């Protein structure tokens, strides 16, 4: 959630400065660090979430095997 918020904040601020650029002489900022970092971490979290179910099942199976001996 935090990584998604970083991505959205970077995007919103970048778009805000872009929309106000004509008023300020054509100067705008792109917060590409926040956008790239937030997106990278968000994609990594989604991948970890997708893999978590299978990993949790294998851990439970290993725990059951150890406790039945």
C-alpha cells in the first residue's frame, strides 16, 4: 500500500507541475524517482503476494509432517 501511494504521489505531483507549466514559464518537474521506485516495489509486492499461497501451503505441509512423527 505504501509503495502504491509513493507511485501515485509521484505521478500526481508530476502531472500537477506539468499542468501548471504554462503559467510558470514552461518549467515542470517529473518525480521519476518516486514513480519508478513505487512502481518497482509495488510490482514486487504483487509477485510476492501471488507466490505466498503456494509457499504457505508447503510450509504447512512440512509442519504437519514434522509433528506427526
